[in-house]
C-alpha cells in the first residue's frame, strides 16, 4: 500500500465505524469511493480489518467473495458467494477460480440484493479520479 501508517489507521477506524457502529455493508468499490483508494488498497484494507476484527470477535463479521473462472463446457462465470459456501461453490468451477473479497458486514443473514445495490448507488458518486483496478487477487 502506498499509504502511510496514520492514513491506514484512520481508514481502518472509519471502516470499523461503518461496519460495526453504523451497521453498513461495505464493498470493495464503495471503499474505493469513500477513501479515494485503488481497488488493491481497498482489498488490503478489508483484509486487515477482517483479520484484526476476527481476532477480537471471531464470529462478528459476514463476508462475501467474488469467484470467477470457467465452469462446465468452458463457460465463463462470475458469482457472489457467502463465506460459508465458498468451498462448495469453488468445486463447481473447472480448475481453481479467482477468489477475491467483495463485501463485509456485521454477522447476520446476507441479502445479496442489498450487497449488490450498495455499489449501484455509492460508486456512481462523483470522484476526482477514476477507481483504479490492479491485479490483486
């Protein structure tokens, strides 16, 4: 990450406020917009937040992942998957699918409609610079 320690800590504190205090669903694209960071930095922040939070409160977060790859008949497929179904859904792909964190929220039943609508509204906000995507997996 190209951010200094103070910036990272401020982002992690704000992320905790959004998820834990305000009960928000936070996605990689919404973090890119909120913090004006790249997709890679957004994923790294989420990974760090999840790791830290799970040490203190092991069952407090619900995660979704994006799986992409080929399924039977070499059909390209992209899926949003709950963490507890990850291994089951990976088995449907031929070979190892690309797997990346997509969203985090307080531990409760995940509503995929709510998760996907987050980015329909948040990402359309005006940004000074476009969301930058990198090869982070």
